[in-house]
């Protein structure tokens, strides 16, 4: 098998966390949350609502490049109203998690994949690249400062959101000449509060999230902005998520707009849409493909025509479908609906096995044969 550039980058050696301590200047928050306040948040964290006491922050200017690496109090930013991101959307982001293992140590999963993907997105958005060491150093120093914010309840984690945006105050249309890098941390609870709940997915035919030559394989707010109207309409119709088809032919499955899609066939083979440039190359997707290949499973990255998948569900050739991404890890797809169809997909046996395996590795309970775990603290 061959590896993608992101997969190759994810195998690069990175300095151990201890060697990255001090690469970001820690300026402690003078008003951190009280222990009681923090415990209250950690008892019922939800997702993305509450943030830890600190954030990482650095600045890029043409003369200095990335500089002023600091861990500072979490709080509002001061941004000029002409700040370029507010007008032209020049922004990229990442998402990964810090997990507490049973012995109290704190780990993250394939951070070099995220570091490399941030730069992949940066290149597409004409944003200056950030060195992998600076990226991982921001996470090490932030998480060490806010270690008390890493929950230890089963399925919970500290969600890390690194992002970059154009902050130059200038309304002319060109790549900006000032950028901010930030990483914020948000305690996040178990995604499945009521067990392994399948989601109902609306297959979108009117809107696409990305098209050929667009930004579909970059992790950038603009792609999410384009997915919000279809998502809102789908929610009003009682659906949990939207499945986008390829913009060129409107026939093939791309992804869910925040999660990649897999199809489990009843003959045991597994399929996922190949990376066309319109699909975000998920770290979870890559990890699942690798684990299945380790097992010698018949996994194929190929064009998945919606019509074929629907026919397969009707005939029984398709046994399960699931979506995957860092936030939810793996979500079983229970039904697909469109203007003129609705099909139920009852199975989730293989989906559960993969979910257990990948979360087992992340929590240090299943052997990490690929060296995916990185100890933060
Ligand atoms: C982040 C993201 C995913 C999932 O990627 P992971 O690395 O697995 O979290 C899938 N699709 C889109 C559009 C995304 O932004």
C-alpha cells in the first residue's frame, strides 16, 4: 500500500514533550477558574462550550515570521474591524484531543498528522506554514499548564482546537500580511450519552460543500459556512447530519461535511470514498484504513456512487455505514434519506468493533502498533 503525504508526515519523529517545554513562554492566568468551578465544568462538559484557563497564541509578520509564542490567559481577542479574516475568510483550523490514561498521564493521537494537515490547509488558503515543532509545542505547553482540565470520566477528553486567521487590518483583496495562531482547549464529554446511537442522514442534492479546484480538502471555516444552510434545513426535517455528493456529477458520495464516510459490505469488505481533493483527509479515516489493512481486510478507497450504495442497502449487500471524525470518533449511520427515498441500515457490529479498537488505542488499552500516541504530560 502507499501512504498519503499526510500519513508520511505523521510518521516523522517529533521531539518528546519534555524537550518542548519552555518553547512557548508561559504567562499564567491571574484569574483562573476555582477548583469548584472547574470540577463543575468537568462533571458535565458537553462539547465546545467551556474553555480552560489558558490558550496558546503566536503572531506572524513578514519580517519576523512566526514569533511571540506564548501561553496566556484564555480570553477575548482585540481585532481591528478591518481584520482580513472578517471579510475574506482567510482561516484554517485543526481538531484533536488530549486523553487521560488510567495512570494519570496525558496523551494525544497522531499530532503530526494534524500539524501536517494544518500546513496543507495553510498552503491552499495562502497562509504561512507553521513548523510542526511549534504546533506540537503549543499543545504540550498549553496542556501542561491546564492539565487539571483534562477530564478522566470514560469517553471524555480535552478537545484541542488550534487555528490560524488573517488579522491584518486591510480591505484590499490579497493574502494578508499578519496572522494569529491560537490553540484553545475545551473539556468534552462522552459523545454517546445513550449508548451507540445511530444517526439519520439527509442526502443533499441541491447544495455542495466543495467543488473541483475548491477548498474541500482544506480544513477551513469557509467549507463549514457553506454546509450550514443545508444542515439547518436537514435539522428542521428531523435529520442529524447531511451527506454531500460530489459537485462535478452530483452522483458520488463525498462526506458528511465534518466526518468521513465508510460502507461495510455484508461480504466483509469495507469501502470509503477515495480522496478526490474535495474530501477532507480525516485522521480517523486514515487510522481506520490502516487498522483494517493490518488485519488483511479487503478495504477499498474508491468512487462510491450513491445509487450503488442505495441499491446495496436494499439488496442487503451493504450491511453497515458509519461516519468518522475526531470529535465523535465513529457514528453509526442508521438511515439515508433524500427527496424520493429513505432506507434503513440496521447493522453496526463491525462499526462497534472499529470504535472499540480505535478508542482502545487512544486510551492506552489496546496496543499502539503504529506509534500513534504522543505523550503530552
Ligand atoms: C475535520 C474533518 C473531518 C474529520 O477529520 P479527523 O481528522 O478524522 O477529525 C472530516 N471532514 C471534514 C470536512 C473535516 O473538517
